[in-house]
């Protein structure tokens, strides 16, 4: 019995194979961007062959893909038509009328108008009141005329429908879909009342429009994927990872494609969770630092923190997603001086072309990677496993230019570049821990990405985080992450109700209805409902506020549990805002139930490596840690034995990353070949 | 003094920015009033112990000068060396040099590290209500400041950690929605306390002395960079004149705005001598702190956007407005209108166009429209309601691209209130919310369009306080670009009868009455006959420019069915129109009334 996980990235497709839930194999094959499924098939064939398994043994196929994300970044989604309540055709364009930069008069339009220009946004005569009552009946003739124009004149391939107050009464949206389906069968339709049944029309429209925009692409992709797998002879369910870090069946994923848009980072965070499980940590901060950006997320009690206020390309996307926070800090981040000789690092990045100065591809500006070379952390002859030879002289030259203007020497300037970038990243971690009421000292860091393990040691020190875990194969971690994800679906409903006027009958009816929908969805995917665990949440706030907090609620609410709910709300409020408002009434806004089917969790066997630390020693290199260059031992990661211990300073090299053990730190290799760094020493 | 090392300096610059940003988010998320929670009419900032702004959260540009003035007032009244742990101050006092109008409430706290004040944390929030003649405290027709709501000189809101219940009780007695107002003031308290904790942690990490020195050094550097920018501008004296609408009392009145910008080396001064006298109505007077803040904004947008935003940017700038003019009114003047602040910025920018030809955009729509809805709703348990909204126009076309359609004015950055939030909280229905066609100035680059928004009162009776600008003049176009449409508002009574609203007016509403709002566009830039034909076609297809305007203003002939450009007739028409018009020998086009210059 085997499970196979495949994760398509920009350059490589990662494949992981889990044998009997115990033995794990991984490999990478080149991605095939034109026909992404081809790479998946090739990778699967290769790993089956390598491990001597056949397709008949496959229990489940788990999959991660950035197909939806890329459609948005490249603006290559469907030709979209939008139906809105008449008079509100321009909500997409006007948005909230705000901008991100305060003093820049040369900014561009701040809303995702590219999804559908005005000519493809049609107003429909209909109106639901704020009470949910129908004020103006849906003009079905209007719908037919608008849809015909969108499809026949404007070539629309998908339609997003967002009527005002449809979250209180979806009757007009549902009827609109029926009309479209009967008159133009095969056209993808996305309804706002289904996708994001919560108030604020612009934010709800964005979810709906992005969903419709990627719908045909995701639908076609899922079909190709299932077809490709069938060709290999695999007929089992395919599960696709969602932005929330949960899995959905391919069918369910194609039904709500918006949930795939931010699934890329979710895979990485789940990979961090996988490693944390191995190393026995429940609370981890995953950091992923590549060439241009630094992604950070929290996994608490084994669950990633979920946000509902995410963004895609800076447009609001109100769907549950693993809360990955990104700042422009990476190996390619450019160090620059402002007119007053203030040193800045990033957010601009040299990317991979021209890349850092040391790449020798024409980049002349000093980057974080150049600093790492000057400091002796990176091996110019063994970068990316030796695929790229770094020119140290170019790094020195680039940093010299800055050092001269600052009146500092080259190594302390390079060290300064690291300090500036490290403090930015540490501030970001502070923001998502301390500001949300979590103490970073109770977490371990899982360091990923080419530059993550270079910087993690300093981040941990400044945040007083005791432990850093550097996984053995950071490169295929996203694929491993799929193996620890659960099958999930969420149902939600608006429930405007004051706590002190609580209607128990109504509330419990709604909760039962959510369960009915959850059951239906799970059973459609062949999951018996008694194997489903349920997490019930209420979005609550003080009466008069606009932003809600998520509070756990029981299966049924009675006079006793309502007291507990009130206490829970006060606790969450106190944790996040440090305040409890006494005497201010509290209200419910939404109910949300999360249906979770736990997938069999791997119990990975140790692949303990024998040998000795001495055998792993490659040599020594001069490295700078703030106080003159020190002769520092260099180790080969692939030869480090389980149980081996190293005192800092030390540098551990492997093909896809470099780990720096700073002075006063130490590390050991655990049973799964993870490097476990004791970051605070002692 | 030890020179602070450049690395620590940058680390602390980032830290100060993040601290302000965090507090802004906390303030907004825990707020009760629509103006704060949805529209974001609030700001957060960190100050040096001398009261100079170190960092600010990205919200309203105008606020930063105001919050700085208010902090200065506090420090003058309670010197920092006398401040103690747990002290918190509250102030508005517009004519005393504080905020722009009574509902703008600043709360500030000293941050003591050990015995010493190392910094101050402060926030400004526009409270939905602060007493006075009418709900929302923003009535344009009041004639003395005493009718505009409560005036608070700098007062202890907390003394050594204990709340001053006297102050709280007085406020509670004087406002219409006390729970909301007190709740939001306490939200301000929480936000500044959180700033305090963050700054103290930073002091633990770097030492209090380093934090104080770094702040001063960051200000010096921003000043140096701003001076370098100004020094690169041609020395000279540049003047511009424009007119604001009325003062909310005498509707036929025009308010003359006159700015003289002097650039000399790295100094820039603005003198408003020649500006009209102090007016009777509140809508016609801008307190000096707001005038100065508007000038800071106008100068700031002419500088490199990447200069760190702190008070150092303002040090090279001097502002003078004679006392008794409507940009520096004195007691007992009624005061208030935020929208005049953009007009002040625009008149300075008009002068700056002369200093920096070809570098600045055409005029923005010139206004941020602000509404307060109040009344009694029979369906609401508490009966009365006070709600608000902001409606906005288009941006001026830039030297290389079109202006943005419908985006809050540069000096502000307030969000609209979603129709669904509005209808859930007040008995109004939003009937329309869309882009206003043909409202942007024509040009090689088109000015941004304004918008149309229509409200209908569903139940009961109430009042609307309508505060707007640029109803009687037009945002100017540049170098052949046309002026944009003015703002326009009307009441359409249930009977069908229409009443034009003269920019600033407070009026009753009854069930079935509608308010129709048409916001202005931004001016156009460059010769419209040179505009790319396809760009004109796109605008026609998207309903932003009519077929008639395409022909008459752009000389582009659009054929129907299928909608395409008729290139041949377009070429001839453009030649003919260019011949009739002659060469473009003017800079500004200010529309029918004020003409070209």
C-alpha cells in the first residue's frame, strides 16, 4: 500500500512516496509548465519504478498545484463576465477607494479591474433588503439578456454573480445560476452566496470573481490530471491541497477553485508541520526564505493558523487560508543607500536574473547573498550543489561601494546587511506572534528555503526561540506536507444575533443545517459521517464593531454553553486586543463548521545514518560573526550521522541550502536526519 | 554625541514604522464607529520627546500635521519632564492649535524608560459624534466654534494609571451616542498603550539612549534628503489663485485662496497673504494647523516618495497665513472642513506646476465628500442613529498616464462604507454606486472619472449633513488637457421635486427622499487630439467617455455595430479641430468661468 504526493512548482515537480505509512521516498523532476500533468506523470512513473511498486498498490494520490495562482499572476484566467445588482456594476472597479502608498501620485489602479472591464459587468434588476426580504423581484429577462450579451458578444467563459445581501437570501443568485445553466450549459458560474456568504459587497465580489476567473482553468486541469492518472492505471481518489492547508477531492476542488489560489505557501507550511511532527514539536514557526521573499507562518497545537483576510497580488481574497505572511526579504534582496547614506535592504530583489553580484550574470548591486559570501557562510564552489560558481570578488566589490560611503570596512558592512535584514524578519515574526498574543519562546523554528537556514540562528536568538529544526530535504517538503494534511470542508452561514437576545431554536436549527450540508459533502466523497470530526466556530464581535473574532462553540448551544461562549469571546478579545469591554453587548455574525476527515497519518521510520562527525568534516573556512574572521569547520550534510553533535561556529552544506551554526549555538542530528539547533546555547 | 551606527539606525527605522502600523490596525479593528472601523478616519504615530513625528501608519496624510500640532499642545501644557508613568492625555482644541475640528480626538501618552521620557505614542480618531448643534458635530452652518461640539484643552484622561472619571463623565453627558464615543476613546487608549509596550521592548533591546538618538538622527536624515530635493528645484517665486465654494452660511460667497511659493536654495515657504478673510460659517474656515498640514502634504508629494516619512521632511518648509484669514481664523470662528484642506494643497500644487513644469499631474477632483446621516429609526432598538460615508472623485491625469477613476483624494485615504454595512446600520438604501461618465478632463491622458452614488431614506425622518467642495469651480487640466466636471449634489424629494445642494448644507430628509451625489473628476493632461485612438475607443466601450465626447473633444469618430474607430474620418476631423483651436499656448485650463492661463 502506498500514497503518492506530488507538488508542482515553477521549476521542479516534487514527488513523495509513502510506503505502508512508514517508509518515505522523495525525488524531483523538471516541471512541464505547458502541460503540467505530464511532469506529474513522469515523476510518478519514475518513483514507482525506483521503489519497485505498481499502480495497483496506490491508496491515495495527493496533489498540490499553483495552476490557479499562476493564472492570476499572469492574468491568464477566463474571460470573465460579472452580474451585479443594477446600479452596482462598478463595485469591482471602485473597491474601497483606498490606496497603499500615501505620497506617490504615480500609482496605478488599486482594484482588480483586469478581471472584467466595465463592458463585461452587467447590472441586473433585483434587490434584497438588509432584512433579507425581496424588495424587487429578479428580472429573469434581464438575466437572459445580460448573459447572452456576455457570452455571445463578449465571449465570456465564466460568470460571477454577486447581488447585494445575497448572503442573507440567496434566492436570486440561485435562480440566476439555474437560468445560465439551462440556457448556456457548460458555462462556469460562481455565486457569492455560496463562496463567501458574509457582508461587504466588494470583498465578497472579489472572492466570487477570482473564483470564476480561475474556474475553467482549474476545471480543465483537474480533468487532465484525473485522465493522466487513469492512463497510468490509478483510479483512486485524487486529493488536492487547498489554501487552508486541508485536502479536498478533485471534484470538490474544481467546484470551489478559489480555494486553490493560495495553496502554494500552504504546502510549505504543511511541510513544516510534517517535520515538526517528526521532531516532536507541536508549536512551530515555519520560515521559508528564498531569493525574493520571506514567508512566515505559525503552526499551533499541530494546526496551522488560518486567516480570512488574505490577499492575492494585493487584492483582498476573503477565503480561509493558511496565514502565510510575506515580506520582501530574500537572498536576492538588494542593499542600497538613500540620499542621506541610510542603509536599506530590500524590498527590491535582484531575483535570479541578473541575481546577486556574485552570480556574475551582470548584477552589480550588493545583495544578501553577496553578504553571505563575504561573511564566509556560503561556499562559492558549492552553491546549489555546485551548479553555480559564485564570484566572491564581485561580492566584495559590490559591498565595498556601500562600505566606502558608510565609512565602514567590508566585513562589518556585510554583517550589517545581514543585521538589517534579520531585524526586518524578526519584526515580522514578532508581528504575527506577540501581536496576536502568542509567545514566540514557546515555538520552534522550522527553517526552509535556500537562505532560511543561513539566517534562522540569528532570528531565533533575537526572539529567544530555543530550537531550530532544519529538515533533511527542504526541497521536497511541500510534497511531504501533503501526507499530513486532512480532508476538510467548511460550511458557513450568516447569523446576525445579539448574545443577550439569543434565539436557541434558530441557532441550533442553523447548526443542524450546516451539519446536513457537511454530511452531504463528505458522503459525496465517500466518507462516512461517523469518521468526520467537526470544529464549530462563531464569528463574534461587540455590537457596533466591524471586525469579528473567531470563537469555538459546541455542537448545540444551550443556556449553559452560552455563558462559556461569552467567556471564550472575552478571552480571545483579551489575547488579541488586550481589552475586555464590560457592559458592551456582544453579537454573533456567522457560524462556521469545519468538517475534518483525518487521513491516515504516516508513522515514518527512522532512516538513521551511521558514520562519524569527523567523516562529515569537509574542511575549514574563514567566517565572520561580528568580531573578526574565525576559522570555521565546514560539514557535509549528507554525511552527518544520527546523534552527531556539533558546536558552533560551524557551517553545514548541502545541495539546496546552507545551515549556519552561530557561535555559542550547537546542534545535533535527530533520528530523521533533521538538524536540531540549540539556538540559545547552554 | 556618539554617532549612531548606520545598521542600528536602519533596524530602528523599520521598528518605528512597524510600531505605528500595528497600532493603527488595533485602533481600527476594535472601533465601534463607521468612520473609524470602515472608513479608517484615524491615524497612529510615534513621536520624539520633543514632539516631532518619527513614524506614522499609512492612513490619512492630512492627519500627521494635525496630530503633531496636538502633541505639541500637550507638551506645552504638561512639559515632558513632569509627565509620569501611566499618564494619558486627551485633546482637540482646534483654535488653540490642536486638531482640525472638535470630533478629531487625539490621545497621547509619554513613554517612560526608567525615569526618563524617551518618546510619545499618539493616535487621532475622528469620533462619529462629539456634541454641539447637530449629530456628528460637523454642521457647516454653525457660526461660532462653541456650537460645534465639546472643546477639550490638553487634559489628563489618565493620571498615573487611574482614569480621570470627571473628564469621561463630562464627555458622556455631552455627546449623542455616549457608548460608541467612550468605547472608541478607550480604543485610542488601548492603541497608545500598545505603542508604549512596543517602544519599551525596543528600549530593552537597544537601550533608551540609542532609541532617543536614533529618532533624532532619522529626522535629520529625512530633512537632509528633503532639502536635497528642494535644492534641485529652480529658485523663484510661484503664485497661484483659486476659489473655494462657500462658507455654509452665505451660499453665493466664493472664498479666495492665494498661495505664493518661494523656493530659495533648500528652503521652501508658502505665504497665503491675499487669501480671503475669516468667514462666518464653519464650512469656510480652516484652522492654521490644518492649513500647515495641507501644505506639508502638497510639498511631500513633490518630493521623492521613498524619503522616510517623519517630521524631518517638514523642517525645510515654512507656512504663513495672516491671522484673520480663513486659513488662520481666530476666536470665536467656527471651523472645520476637511475638504478645504485639499483645496489648499491644490493651490500650492498649482504654484508648484509653475516651478516644475511637465513633472506634476493635473488637478485632482479637489474634494473628499463627507456625509453624516442621523435621525430616528423606528426599527432600531436604541431609536437614534448616527452614520457616515465618504464619496470621492477622480485623480488628475499624470504626465505619462491617465488619472485613476474614483480613488480617495491624496490628502485623505478614507474608505467608503460598503452599501451592505450602511444598510445594516442606518435606514438608508443605496440605489446606485458607479463611475460617472464624461467626468474626467479630456487630454492626451484622461483625467480620472468621478462617481455617482444615490441614497434613499427608507423609514422615519432624519437629517443629512453634506460637506463638499469644487461645486462651483473645475479641477484644472494642463498643457491642453481639459478641466474636469465639477461636483454636483441634489435632493430628489419623494414628490419628484429637486433641490440643488450648494456644497455645504445640512437638510432634513423624509421617508422616500433621495440624495443624488455626482463627484468631480481629475483634470486632463496634454492635447486630447493626440490621445491614442484605441484608448478613446476603450473608454467608449467602458462607458467612461460618450461617443459624442469622443468626437467633439478627442476628434475620434466611433462607428457603431461593431464599435470601432473610423480612422479615416478621425484623421480629417482631428486635423480640422486642431486648425480651429490653434496652438496650445496656455498651461492651465480652468473651465468656462476662470478660463485658461
